């Protein structure tokens, strides 16, 4: 059985390939589909097949997915371009005759008003229309997105954001990757839609308390309006489009759109999800 992981040189994709190897999948049965093969040299050295796969060049996708039994489509990182990019992967999976296409989506993709949700909804619709057996891995927020904010809050004593008292079920990439591995190596996941997130949703005030405990100094949360939050993100050097998307996501957190209570993530990985405290401690150690 050949398992293809797209975006395999990225942080989530690399975790997935590591997880497949640790689960006992033979290295030769794993294809790391990457835009720049040189960036996956470490995987090639472990016996993993490394194939060029550029979402913007469909001819590379056909070759990368040739012979695929199962495919994990990790969503692209370029908002505004992802629907045609993802469609190209779906088409290549169809041509390969894949038995399963798993896709990393966003919570409540079919109904969420978040800016980031529209392309995920369109991709899910394209996958359903393709006739392929599918699994949707609707990952909530990635905890690692908070890395710079956590480091800054530990240094300054203030965590800023625009989520009010809303709760977010952010999970670590390692946990989301473990869920993908469970789907790719297990059975009975066809047609399933998994809403994935941490076991306990938390507020930004809770995050500030966790940073305070880990850093050993007081940290408080300062809530900003959407416009203030966007301005702060721009001042921190983020591109305009990304700053707007993050400000929109914070507003979505305030309204509960990234809060998940399904328990799907813990069930898939067979253990408790990484706690807020442990995730903050790890983040500060890596800063």
C-alpha cells in the first residue's frame, strides 16, 4: 500500500511522515510529495520516496500521486489560491485510483463564517463531487501559531489579542499529525468528518495564566478591538492579508467558531491531547 503525503517537507507533513514510520509503515511505501525535493533530503535518507509535487503545476502532481492507495492532502498555505491548487490534487488522486483522500480542513467548514473557511468548504465540496472515498480532518487552530505571541508575552508581561472571552480548541501539530496517521493506517474512516481540537477549550486569559506559570512572572491578557488587533499585527510585521485573516480568526474565536467539543482528536490518537500547560512550556523552551 502506497501512502502519499503532500506538503511533506512542511511542519505538519513532516510530523505525519515521522508518525507513519514510527507506526511501522515501510519507508518505501511512503511518498513525501514536496514542492522542493532538496528540502526533504532527510526523509529520502530514511528510505522514503521523495517526489516533486507543486500544487501550481498539475503535471508534477500526476507523477507524484501515481500508484497512490491513500493520499493526505495538506491544505496549501496561500489563501486565495488554494481552491485550484487543491482541485489539481483531487484530480491527480482520481487519476491514480486512490482508495482514500484525507484532507486537512477547518472546524465546521460547511457553515463557518471565518475568512479562512471559504476555501476549505469549496475544497470539501470538490472532494465530495470527485467520487473519491474521503476523510475530512477538520483541524482547529494550530497551537504553534501562538509561538511568537507567547514569547513576547513572557518578555513583556502582556498578551494581546481580539478574542474576548471566547474559547479556542487549539491543538499541536504533533497531535493533529497523529490523527492523520491513525486515519491513513487504520480502517473504517471512509466518509467520516472529524472535528479535531484540544480536550479542553481555553480563553486567551487562560493562555496568559499558563504563560505566567511557565515563565514565572505575571502575564495579563489585553483584549483589543478588531481594528486595534489588526493594527498590532501589522506593526509586528505581518503581511496585510495575513493580519486581516488573524484578526478575523480572533473575532471568530470570540464567537465560538474554533471551539470543538467532539473528543474526536483524543479518540483518534488513543491518548489525551497535549494540555495547554505542556504546550506553553514547550513553546517557551523552543523560543
